[in-house]
C-alpha cells in the first residue's frame, strides 16, 4: 500500500485547541497536510499552519537531543506519530498517511481561513459527535493534549 508523509499541528492557546472545518471530509480537524519534496516534517507543519490559518508558531516540545554536524542535523521531534488508513476517494486509491503530529502555540499572525475555524475548549470538543463531526482519534488526541496542558498549568 502506498504511504505518504503528512504533518498535523494541534495549536494550543489558553487551554483551547484550534480546529478547521474540512469541507471535503465535513469534519473538524487540526491544520496540517502533506510533506512536500525537500521539506522536513516540522517545515511542512509550519507551512501548513501558515497557509491554513495565517498564524506562525512555536513548537511545544519535550527535551530534545540536538545534533548539528555537517552530515547529520536534528529537527523538532513530534508529539506523536500515527499511521492513518485513508479510504479510496474518486480517482485516489486507498493509502496510508504517516502523520507527524506536533503541539504548538501561535506566536504571530492574524487568524485567516477560507474555511470555518474556531478555538475549542475540551467541553466543546467533547460535545461533538465522534466520527460524524470529528474523527474519534482526533477527539482522543485533543483530550490527552488539553488534559496535559491543564495539568502542567499552561
């Protein structure tokens, strides 16, 4: 089965998460998209967030080992990675996304999107109907992320 690399970003601010309404899927999702040729996953994450929201970001990361040599260089480590099963759609066969998922905070920019976009509290996300309004795995990730944010007092 064909696999494609993607990057997704859960933007967090004041214990809320930013979600966009995806018109094709008819679901609320965090910003993200495909890693383009020549990009690292964090570069794709930054680009996708800016393209879809107008916001710049800083990643929220745990301690990372930094290597910077002529032949090897580290980059931002994702919060988690998922293999996502993508069903066939029109002329596209079923395939998988290898999704690098990042946590970030907005730093600059003005929220701007052609699609509906909203900051959601956990209570609002919890009220969404799973697999109708939002994918269950998205809801599960948001629960974990926002509970962690509250626990560490961010």
